[in-house]
């Protein structure tokens, strides 16, 4: 399985610019996220110490006000993500570490934040996040919801990517290409007979879920096949082998995101962790955006008394 800490940007490639979640195809953050994080930062005095856990390339800090004067830290398991973050938000102290073992003292931060991040390190990582909150400080987290908007989209895309792998669709494409370039008419007929029903199953998948690696593969292959007289055989087989890697990465990434997504039961565990860490005013609800019936995130907030 491809792991998030290796080849970070490649791993998160379908999540928009810099591996961010909930951005559009142009890499623009959803306005609801901008409004939410701007609100969190608004009342914070200059000099406040902030840490973003599982920060990736710094999506949350993309919402900071100008001339904020905060002391920023970011922790992520991926060194590659943090190098990108440093280039986008110079002056940030970066810490390469797992989110459930952050090498800083207790109560070091006035604000602890995370967006679609901490939950990748398991439910216990919330105890670690709580440990870092200073007296009078706050914890503010947006986390993946099991069965929510992002998780449902991931589930649909994962099923189609898995279908591509289970039906060995890329092998069928390769057999068709080999037969087409060999000039063997009987071989071509056989390859086509095997290809057509499998391709129609992938087509049906595009009907169920338009976005995803399965669509890119089928649409791309059809174009290459139709225009094959313009290409060398190796161009097409090379593209198909590249797509095999993309399918495997999509299955790994989407499965990983689905495992991170938290149910209502998980939320009970997290509440316990935060309370045991000495935080109070623990408030957890679902974060929704206009026009979306499904929740986008769990909104988890808590504070440590003075
Ligand atoms: C979906 S990305 C979100 C990144 C960023 N917070 C954002 O909103 O764009 C998840 C991030 O969690 C990091 N991650 C995954 N597992 C982790 C772990 N066990 N400890 C720390 N970070 C982890 C990944 O490297 C990745 O940057």
C-alpha cells in the first residue's frame, strides 16, 4: 500500500492544490471553510501560539489574516508536506511526527487546530491534541464524518476504482492493444470479445459516479485506441501501466480516508479523550455547507480552563 508519508503530493494528488481537501478543481478553498477559519483566528491576540496538527501543506494557515503576529507551528507525518508549507507560510516551525506523538511540552499552545488531519492517526490522537492546549486556550478541529459528504463521495469512487482492479480492466486494454498492433484478425476478435463486456461495466460505473480514476482510464483509453494510428504501441502500453499505478494509489488513498472518517460512536470516544485531557466546554456537531444535505465535517471545539 502507498503510504501517506512517502510521495505525499502524489498520494494526495486528487485532493486539489497542495493535497488539500474540499477545494475545487482550480484549488480554491470552499468559502464555508474560509468563513469558518477566519472566524476562529479573528479574536486571537497577536503573539498567540498556534499549532496545526496533520497540517499537510498548510491549508488552514491559508486563512490567516495578514499581519497576524501569531507564532505558528505545524506538525505532519510527511516531511514533504511540511517543506511545501514552509515555502507557503515562511516562519512556521515545522515538526515531522505522527499526530499521536508530538514532541512538545504539555500546554504549549493557545490554539490547537486540525482540518481533516488528526483522525488519520487514530482516535487516541485527540488525547495528544488536548494535552497541547494551554490554560485559557482552545482546540478547534474539522474532521471527516463517516457517511458524510466527503466519505460518501470517497465510497463511490473507491467502489469504481476497485471494480477496475477486480475486473482486470487494464489487462484487457493491454490485450486489445497487443492484438491491434500485431495485425492478427482472430486475436483481435478474441480480445475485443473479452474487452467489450468489461468496458461496459466500467461505463455503468461512470453512470453511477462520474468523478474518479475509472472515468479518466476508460475515456482516455477509448481516445488512444481510436487514434492509435498516431501513436507507437509503447506510448499506449506505457500510459496504461501508469494508469495501473494511479488505480492502486486511488484505492489506497480512498480506503485510508474512509478509515479515518469518524462515526457518532467514535465521537463519544473523542469527547472522553478531550475531557480526560482536562478540557471543558467540549462541543461537537456537524459542519454543513449551503446546498449540501450531507455533513462535510465534525466540528469539534473545546477549551482548557484558566
Ligand atoms: C487529507 S490531508 C489534510 C491536510 C490538511 N490538514 C488540509 O486540510 O489540507 C491529511 C494529512 O494528514 C497527514 N497524516 C496522515 N497520517 C498522519 C499521522 N499518523 N500523523 C500525522 N499526520 C498524518 C498526511 O500527511 C496529510 O498531510
